[in-house]
C-alpha cells in the first residue's frame, strides 16, 4: 500500500503583471506517492516552475495563491505558520533550482553553503556539519571532496555545480526533492550522468522526486508518472508507459513528435514533426481550450469551454483534458451538439 | 564518383590559450583548445561538429570564420587563403560567411528593434538604397517565418524561438554561402527546437547553404547532418558520414556520446 505524500487540490496561483492578472497555475489537482517520480512536462511559460514555487510557498511578491489546498502528509501547507513552514522547506521538501550559475552564493565556499541547512535544520555543530558536507560531496560523486569543500562556485564546472546543488537538496534527508530542469543547462553526457545520479539517490534514499522538464524524451527512463501542463493547466496525466504509448492529448502527442528520433541507416537529412506556434501569453488566452489555436484536431466545442481533466475510458490512472475524449465531452456543463 | 567541391579547408589548426597564473590550480602553460585539427567542409553539406563543452568545438567554429586567429595552421575558404587576407578583402569575404549564436537572449542588441537588427549588416556593407534595404529586411523576416508586424518590436518582446529566427534572418542578410550555427537550438524548448531545425533545413535547400552545425545533442545531429566530426579535448577524434558514425562509431568518446542519448 503506497502512501500519498503530496496532494494538490484545485490549486490556482495568480500573478499581478503589467498586462493584468494572470494565472500561471490554474485549477491543478495532482498527487504524488512516497517513493514515486513524477515528471512535470511542458514548454517554457506553461507554469511548471510556478507550480513548484507554489508548493514551497516561494512565490514572487506579485504572486498569490488564490485557491486550493496543498496537502503535505495530510497537512495543508497553505495554512501553516512561518515556523512550521520553515521546518518543511529544505528539510522535508527540497528544491533543486534550474540556474546552477545563480543558485550558489559566489562569496561563500561550497562547504559553508552545504553546512548551513545542516546546522539550521538538524542542529549540527560546525565541525559535524563540515564533515557531513564532505560526505555529501562524495555521495554526489565529486572527486577530492576534502579539498573541493573549500572551493567557491566559480572554481567549479557547470556539472559540478549541479552536483553541489543536489548535495544541498539531499543534505537534510528530505522526503521529496523538486528538481526544476536540473539538466537543461548541461551537455548531453553530463545530463546523462546527473539523471543517473538522481535515480541512484532516489533508490538509496527512497525519495520522491518531482522532475520538471520540457524534454519529454527524458521521462521514459526517469519517471513513473507524467503530468503535462499547458498554459497553467494540467492537460494530461498518467503512468509513463501509458503516456508514451497512448498519449491522448494532442499537445502531448505534439511534444512527443517534435522530439528528434533515432533514424538508423536512413539516408539524407530529415525534417522533424514540429509543433507549430508557441504557448499563448497567459493574459490573452483564447476562449475554451488554450491549446486550440495550435491544435491539429480542433473542432466545435474546443473554443467554447475549457475541457476538464477526466479519466480516459477503461483506464484507472490516465486522465486527459481533450474533447476528442468522450468522457471529457460528457463532462461539459453545457450540452454540446455535434 | 565526382569529387564534391570543397568550400572550407582547414589544415593542422592549433589554438593555444595561455593559462593565467592562479586561475587554475596546478597547471601552468597553455591550454590546447584546438589541437592540430584538419578538416574539409564540402559545398552544400552540413558538417556537424559535436563534443562536450570545453572540447574546443566553438573555438574551432570561430577560427573557421577567422573571428579568432589560430596559433598555427592554414585555412582556405573557397580556394582563398583566409589567414593572409588583408583587412579590406577579408571584409568582403566575410559577407560570404556568417554565424548564428547559441543564446538568442544575449546575442541580440536589446536597444534595437527587430528591423534595425536584421538591417544592420546591409547598412554596414552599404548595400542598396535605404528603401531597398528596408524591402530586403522585410523579405528576410518573411524568409525565416516572422510576421512583418514584429519588425518594430524589441528582442525582449519576443519568445526564444522568435529571437533565434531574428538571429538567422540577420545572418542571411548578406546572402552568405557558409553558416556556422553554434548550438542554435540548445537554449530552446524541444518543441521550438524542431521548428528552428526545420527552418534551417528548408533554408539550406532553398539557398544552397553550407553549414557547420555545432551541437552536443546527438539526437538533433542525426536529423540535420551529412557528416559528423567529433571533438574531444581539442582533438578531432572521428569524422564520418552521419549514417556510419551512428551505426559504427569507432572512437571510445563517440561511443560515450551516443550512449548518453536519452
């Protein structure tokens, strides 16, 4: 029996911008079991990072959580006081940021930055924290950890900085690690190494992982479940093998098709199946389904009402928000005549 | 089999960067960023140059355009020795070779409109009348799939994909024969990557361009390249046709790169 660690219910986050109020996270419901890896996939501007920031209540000052609940082991994160929240952040839930360049403090050594959460959250002494920092660097496979612990960020390569960020994230034995595009800024070989490291750590420590990525190609080996986001909303969600073999939402299909594929011995060059257009600006969303203008199978109800996420027929865990799916059409509030 | 004409020919290119003392720890002396690399690029082909960051691929790309002087070696462009060219003939030759940068966020001047950015090469080379330049600018925008209403916008108002299209339009302004594309899609979302790659493939066909395509993502390379050159620590370790390299990689580093494809 798996235990539900995180349960997001109808979460809506709004952001006050120059062009008006936008909702980068709009009515998102999603859950994560203990020990599970959930990949959150979507293009830039789809709201993935804002969802992660909402979970940690790390919103910019113009941001506000409008509605919904975020249940962390049954307790609503949104109602917690400052102190309680501080005990969860960094200790029970840790975040690996996207920018390796700016996530580390340039004027403090790697060791002192690693020691900080250990001292604050675990109350370690300076010396114990120092020793533990070295162990953590070893754990993320940084060679010569004893001397590296005295390095500054600028003395490290991009891949090494990413390892340090992972070490910081796992320092306090969190139960959930949120990794926001952890490999986007890295080379292909480094990317493979970092993902392998995350998989190993996850196994050893039975962590849950929320992996945020724009690259659907990464989910096959790295995720148990996939949730696809578009313009602030969840448009499809299900087990990874289901999503890869039987993606139901045209956006997921488009993302999948736009990935370069292995071509074997096929001669000549080959164009890709591009998903045309871009994510709409959240201030000027089209009526109905936000994916409508880019959708190859757009039809009548699509521009009338936003499709809701419903279970795909005969599936227990695969949900989609597209009118081509009968269950979604039937769930429409207004009757659709076709 | 008829010999394909060579556009770019590099022989024994070496580029040394001096190591400033105290910046790196133990070593002192020179970094051999490019270490005796020889290669030819045929007219109309796409040669992909792959390797990890620090392998010297971008440095080599810049040297082939003589945006950077090699420490030693020789370099010919369309039969002309590029390294001994004087300022004025080099400037003329430069019209035939252009570069597209990786980062569409920092490679465009934020204080210029799209129109000015794309038109600038024409202005610098004093081509045509003002009206002709403006007309050509609009043609270029259309060529890369940008709507004409974007002409008056500034880079920050554009998406990453649109910015990269602006960079491509600017690179094409002088009707070059040879384009160095330095990681042109690395900073973009996978979905937008496909759009830009298709654009580059289409332009190559239409304008008979020759590409040096610098990349670390072999998934992308497999779609766009005719031949692939692999660099590792400054050295060229393998150069093969695309099919051959993907099916029968020889060098250990090539195998490692292929193994890291997700």
